[in-house]
C-alpha cells in the first residue's frame, strides 16, 4: 500500500487547519500576556454556533460570522476576568471549557433532539478556510515583527510597566488581542463544521490544547507555530492510513503521543513572554 | 524654534499645591514647583520624602488628589503617560523601563514609532537614533539587545528614548545611583548639552555634591512637604543636608579600629562561575574575610561582582572552586543552609532578590525564616500575630517609614525597601555578611545608618564582604580593598595607603601593581 503520497500531504494540511487556527489565536493572547486554555471550548462554541445558525438560517456564511462572533465574545469575557478582575488565567479558561462542553450537549438536544450531534447542515468548501489560514499565518508573522502594533504587543507581554510608561494602554491592548484569539478559535470551530458538514460534541477533541502546544513548539512565532501544527496534522493523516495495519486504538494515539514527546523536548526552551499570566496592577490612587 | 528662543522661553512647568494621598500616607502635601527651560532643577529629600511620587504626577502615572499643573502657563490635566509624552515630557525612571530581549531601537521607539504605513521604518529609526546619539554624546548600538548592555548603556537608552519622543521636559529619577563614578562626568556633559539646548530637566539625587555641581536650583522636600527652593550658587552641602533632614547632619562615621583575631570566616578558593548567558564571569577568585573585618570589592559594574556574590551565597552554581564558611565547606549549599550556617546576603537587586513586592512588609520581614518558631506553628501553620509583632519591632528599630506592616512592599519608597531588607538580614545575627551595593539609592541619613549598622556588626565580630561601586563608601568602611576587573581580582590595598585615583585606574583595567 502506498502510505506516503502527495495526497497525504494535502490531507495533513486539512487536518492541521483547526489546530493552526487555535495556535495562531493563542499566540496573540500569550504575546499580550494572557494564557487562554479556554481556546478548546471557544473552538467548540464556534462549531456549535456555526451548526445552529446554519441549521436555522440555511446560510453557511452567516454561520461562519456567528462562529467568529461567539469566539470574540468568549475572548472578551476571558480578558475581563483576567485583566480587570485578576482571575487566575488557567482557572478562567477551564471554566469556559466546562461551560461550553455542557452547553453543546444541551443545545444539540434542544435543536436537533440528538444528544451531542447535529443533523447535517449547509457548509462552505472548507478549502476557503484553509486558504484563509495560510494568508493569516503570513500576515501574522509580518504583523508581529514588522509593524508598530506588533512591537507594542510584544512589549505589553514582556514588560507591561514599560509599555505603560511608553504611553501604551496595557489593559486595552490585552483585551483587544484576547478578542482576536477568540475570533481565530471561532474560525477553527467553523472549519470543523464545514469540513464534516455537521456538528458533533467531540469534534474539537483536544485540538485546542494541541494548538497551544504547537504554539509553544513554534516558539511564539506564527510561521513556526503553523509548521508545528502541520506536523500534528501529518501524523494524524498518517495514522489514518496505518489503521489498516495496526489496531486503531493504538494508531489514534499517535498524534497525541507525538505532541507530548515534542513538547517535552521544547518546553523550557521557548521564549515565553516574561509577563505571561501575571496581572498588571497599574499603580493608581 | 531656534536654540536661543528656547532658552529664553521661560517657565516650562509649574506645579501648584500638588497633593497626593495614598491609603494611610500623604506622599505630597501641597507642593509647588517651577521649572524653567534651560534649567537643571535638583529635587532633594530623604527616602520617602515624595520625590518620585511628585514626578510621577507630572508624568501622568498618578493623578493628583489636589493641585494643578501648568505647561507653559496653560492649565493641563495629565492623566496618562501618553498625554505627558505628547506634551513633551519624558521620564527616566529609578528602575529602568526596558525590555531586555528587544533591541535598543525597538525599546526606544515603542509607542512612538516612525513608520511607513503600518510598517516600522527601521532605516529612518536607526538614522534618527544616530543623530540624537551624536548630538548629545550618547553612544549606543541601536541593533544590540538591551540585555547585553551595561547599566550605563541602558541609561543612555532611556535618555535617548525620551529624546526620541521629543521631550523638552526631562525627569531624571536618581540617574546616577546605578552609574559607576567614572561615567558620571560623561553623563553630566550630556546633561549640560541638553540644558544648552534649552531643555528643562528635573534631577533627583541623594548626592548633594552632584546636585551642587550640575543643578541651577534645587528644591528640597521633607516628609511630603516642600522645604524650599534655593539657587545652587549660594548653597552648601551642609545647608542642603540640614534642609532635608531638619537638623544638622554630621558626615562622620565612628570607625574604631578593632583588631582582627585573624580567624578566617569566609574563604573562597579558585572560584569560577558563568553568567546567565554561559559566558565566564568569575575566573579563579581567591579571597578571605576574617572576623572583625570588612573586605571591600571595588569595580565597575558588570565585571563579575554580581556573579561572584551569587556564587558565594549559593544562588549560582560554581563551575570551579570552593567556598568555606568558618572552616566548613559550603560550596553549592542552598541559601537556606548558608543562612543557617551564619551567612546572610544583602542583594544588589532589591526587587528581584530582596523582596516580594506584592507581599506585605511583615511577610517580607520574615522571608527565609518562615519555617522558624515563633513564625511557624508546626509544619503548616503561620502565626500572623508573631509575624506582625516582629515586623513592627524591626520597623521601629531600623526606622523604616511605612504606614503599617501590612502595607505591600511595592508601596515603599526605594530607600525604605532597602531598610526592610537590611533589618531582616542583620537581625539574624550573622557571622558573615555579603553586602552588594547596600547603600544604593539611600539618602544621607540612610547611608549613615547602614554604615553604622555594618560597623556595629563588625565590632561584634562579623566578617563582611562589601561589594560597592561607591569608592567613598569603600574607602570609609573597608579594612582591605580589592578591585574586580573582568572576572578577576586585581591588587590588594589598604584604604589610607592608596588614593582613589589609583583604585579608579585599576577599576578601568589600568596596570596591575602589587604594593
Ligand atoms: N503606590 C503607592 N501606594 C502607597 N504609598 C505609596 C505609593 N508610592 C509611594 N508611596 C508612599 O509615598 C511616600 C513617598 O514615596 P516616594 O517614592 O515619592 O519617595 P522618594 O522621595 O522617591 O524616596 P526614595 O529616595 O527612597 O526613592 C512614601 O512614604 C511611600 O511609601
Ligand atoms: Mg524615589
């Protein structure tokens, strides 16, 4: 059997897309200093809303917009928690994940009368979103390192006090990029629905977390983060072929095992933004 | 506007009746300050007098509780640094506001970028930095990362950063506190160049001699109130000191010669260590500190002193060599073991190593002893009462100015933060004290206080390793003096037998002579 082929590379790209959207999203948050592990739930929320809106409106484009919108809303709420209420970033993110997981079961029953999945819905050609991703990755790379906003973003995540004294509004910057993270997670979710033609509650299946891992492996840089996500997609594609050869229980573990191994090698070597996860307390009276 | 016009432009800033209250403290109690173009205006006062707060109000970091600021005669409300920058006000902070990982150029322009469309115009930025560097004699390489720069270079970056933003009013908060003596003159040349350009500058310092040298007028604050503004032409050091403290200050330290018994307390043999970037920073250092003795280590910052101190105190692993405490090998022991064996450390970076800024003064006062009775109850409990009581006693004994022991350490003035650290470490009755820049940023009374404390410890028999940039301090306190240059110790001297010039020369790598 021809396991390795050009076809495999193409399938890999498709499988990597949701991971890469999340990786890109997490990158903006963390560069601003906010950890968002709620990306998993945000992507699921995007998928859920995309399914529901497509179901009722019959418009795949409207569904896409709704997915982005819900992502932005969740990103905004996360930012308010972390920036203004100084909640623990990880706890706030976990809350989103739990909330959305519950909501997915509840709303699928309400809308389709099925627990955890939808009927098939109208969808776009998923390749539209793949191309969008590729464009965004390049734009993000340029944005981060060549534009003034990118520079400000990096300073906010590294040394918020320096940013503040340089006349940059740290709080507003953090909120804005957290919203952007949400939007990208929404796109990840929308892609999954358009790819499958329906919603299922398990469709994100850890891809949000793997997106975070890809971003770390990519050392907080858009193009390397994309490549790390692509590696995941590639192994995922490969394991699907291998299912004929080895038991699927084992092959399906491969992408996750790979993630753990690669992460173990990279963790501690990445240039983590210095102020990541720390609230910025503006000295005021 | 040309230069001539600028210098006759008159009053740049007038602050009227500025009041700034924090919970429990009035940091500024109705202060008036007038600042002219073409003037260097000194701002003096003891630790906690309110200098930084007053300037933070001018820079938009704090909103005043009362009072009004005028820029060129117009009332303004400066509620953020962004507004201040746009109004032509720049500030070089007591603690630098630079991102270590970014380049000099990026640090300089962030928030005020020169761009072509959305893109940073790195070519024009570099050109502008070069122009400013040349104009004011502030040499830096725009492309090197800030983490690779010495303190002096970082300071140049900070000044250039303000100039890049078009600052006409420049606030300098203790710029010379971290500057090696050899670089102060060059720094003053820059200040004079800026003054001749017509810029208005506020210069905060604890060194009265510097204030008299470089300032045109000085304003003295005491406990949040303004004592007065005087022209430096007819002021003396003694007079200024009296204004600051409210009483006459004697600049003399009782320095009784106690004979050492010659018992070595701290012995370091062939110690080598690398810095954070794995570059050798300390190379084969030998030194011995005896009982009743202060061994001074002079040197320009960045010659391995930081790494030497950390390697001795167990905060950095030694590549080679031994450290012996009281005859026992302690190389590589944990700081806790070190402290229990009688060695305490007064760190040079009080924010990174000395205090947990978000913790209260009380919690900071027992850091490192949290497991001891009466602070700990069993293995998990902590006695808040014992901790607070002890902290109150320390605050009292070491004259820390603080509203209460539950105030977070970050709300203390720089000098008072240092007092908390000193109080904590010296109260452990150590046999060996490793003190790095212990008087940096302290006012006259504070310096006097630390010196007295160190000498008292010495009288009681402690051995002290004193690392300092301040040659006067070393000449006053040290029994023996060594110079650290590029990771090695060069020459040993007895203060009194050598002069400052000779040591200064050694610090810059001048000929090593064995006397
Ligand atoms: N953010 C804050 N919250 C509460 N109190 C503060 C805050 N900042 C400063 N203070 C208090 O205001 C007073 C003045 O502090 P300030 O930092 O202006 O002193 P300073 O004159 O600059 O002293 P130093 O020479 O030690 O730097 C101090 O008593 C300090 O504890
Ligand atoms: Mg100060």
